């Protein structure tokens, strides 16, 4: 879907975090008319106040009724949500789909679940628009974004990390890994990047030492092969950098052009303050510094 200030009409289905508010501000500045439906369990107070409607995540009849009333051709799913339990999903989704189909989708992991949500929205007559299509400037550029540059060990860890993400793509695990050199410290699972970094912190034994730790290793984040970026775009923000530092890592590498950097100015500032490198990396190009 091509979005222009003159013709665009869309509804934002908004979860948690600051990204929905960033998107709303961007759309308003761009003159793009939109509606916003916030998910009650996840949206912040500020987001709920700004939204046209607030509904539970799994109240599909209410969501469908609102989308029908708004008559917007485009829908964008933005913000953080946590996967509901299987019983709740079955109860909600079988209102619109065959029970066996829904059970099969739910059993196969988050990628299939998101594709199922997209297909329902498309069956209702809407085009699903990715936030990267609406806000291309929020995507990570190629190159070093702060003051610090990765060293040789860092570059080896980064390349290995992206290779691992690609290799694990068929198994629908997470979008992030943590490594030191070629040693894997952790792979993101359903718990998300923040909690994975909490596990890395334990592995690095930081809680057992009163001495200032020697930072080592990298957080690598990027999309899985075949991932639908319209609804599941990898993202980092200031909190990611802070968590990486606490986990004993000395840098963050993300797939350039395929990863959202939320609040980029603050994210880069946090990396500089903590002495971490932050780089937008092209996994297909192993040029040492990958300058912009």
C-alpha cells in the first residue's frame, strides 16, 4: 500500500511501548489522517488518552466493528503485545476461522500466529501496512551510529550472530542472539530480547562480582528469513542498550534497513554514555567497519 498525505487513511492497532506514540506524531506531522485503536492490556495511559477507542486485544468482534465504522483501507499493527494463552486465542479466533485451522496456527509459533492475524485483517478487506512503510527514517541505517567502533572480535561475533539467526529461521525462535566471539551465550525465545539479556547477565556472572566488569560480546538482532516485516519488525531502543550493558556486552549490532531504532537520538546517546558500540550491519557485506 502506498501511503501519501493526500490519500492515506489507516487505522493503527496499538500495543505497548513508545513506538505507537512516535508513529502518531509522525502521521500528524505528515498530514496523514488516521484512527487509533489501543489494546487495553498493553497501551500506556498517554496512548489510551490519544486513542479513538480502547479494546481488549482478543475482542475481535469489537475490533472488526470499529474497523468497519472507520472505513479505513489500511491497518498498521504497532507496539508490543504478549502472546495470550492458547485457550483465549482459540476462543477468539474460532469466531472467524475453522477450529482446526486456528489450533494448527497457534501450535506452530508466533510467526504463524501473526500471519493468521494478517490474513484475518486482509479477509476483512484491509491492507496491512508496516510501520517501516509509514516511517522509513526510523529504520537502522548502515554503519556505526555512535562514537565507538566494533573491534575484530566484535565483528566476528556480529557475523556469527547473523548467520545463526538465518540458520534458526525455520524453527521460529527469536530475532536476537548474544555472543562473545563465536561462542553463543543466549538465543532469544518467546520471552523477548530484554529477558534474554537478563539470562546473559547471569551467564556472565556479573551479579557475583563487586569489581567493574570487563565488557565483552555482542547483542545481534535482525529479522528471520521469510519474516513478515509488516507485523513483526525487529526493534531496539534505549532500554535495549542499557540492558546489553548490564549483561556485560560491549555493543549492539542490528540488521541495517530491517530493524527499527526507537528514539534513535536517545538510543545512540545511551550507547555513547555507556561506552558501547551501536552499528547498523549488512549481514551480506562483511566489510570491517561498514561505514555509512
